[in-house]
C-alpha cells in the first residue's frame, strides 16, 4: 500500500458532514488531491459516511473517471483515434512500451510512468500525438519518442 498524506486526508474529510449524498463529491476531492483513490482514503470515507467499503469500490469502478491505482509522475496518454491510428499510433505506443518498460494500462513500480491510450485527445491535425502530463506532443515519430525521453532524462 502506498503511504499517503494522512493530514491532507483528515483536512478533506473534515469538510464533509457524513451524509450519503456526499459520496461522489468526497471521492472527486480525494482523487483531485491524490490523483487516485487510495485504499486508506476509501476506508476513512466508508467510516465517515457509514457505508460499506464495497459500495465505494462499486461506485468508483462504475464511473470511469475514478482511479483505484496511483498515477506515475509522468502520465503518458497516447491517442489511438482514427487520425492517429492511420498515422502510426500503434508504432508510437510500441516504442513507448519499449522505452519505458511497461505495457499500455500500467504504471511502473517506481511510480515514474503511467502509460495509457485514449480515443482522441482533440488535436487530430497533429496526428499522431500523445500527451505527457497534459502537454500535447504532435506529429510523433519513433525518433521523437526516443528524443522525448532522452530530454526527460537529461532534465
Ligand atoms: S485522433 Fe488523435 S487527436 Fe484526434
């Protein structure tokens, strides 16, 4: 289990009154602060709202915006939409998997990287593209993927 800032969790939970209807808002606020829903936070939320932990897990699994695992410091999202697909998104993804040593959908053990793919990131004119921590990198090539990580390592 990843250690979390317990003081921050206490501060967040202190703003809620313990009503059932607060479940989604409290989950959103916890995730906004930790980037996912830590196990410890789920236990505390269950206690605060007096509901079973299982209910929180089923709600958080139902809504795709909730995450139950931590996100790496470098959150890489590769676009696999049509425009990116026809311009080589699969190659870009394979190169990234090799470069950082994890498969799509995984987070590295050291929490440095999370690698995911999405349907479209809204920059089709720059296809193929990807995002690193929200910053778009367009017209990607295998060469540019290598350069991106050489630049990241040097910084
Ligand atoms: S299809 Fe890749 S940005 Fe739209």
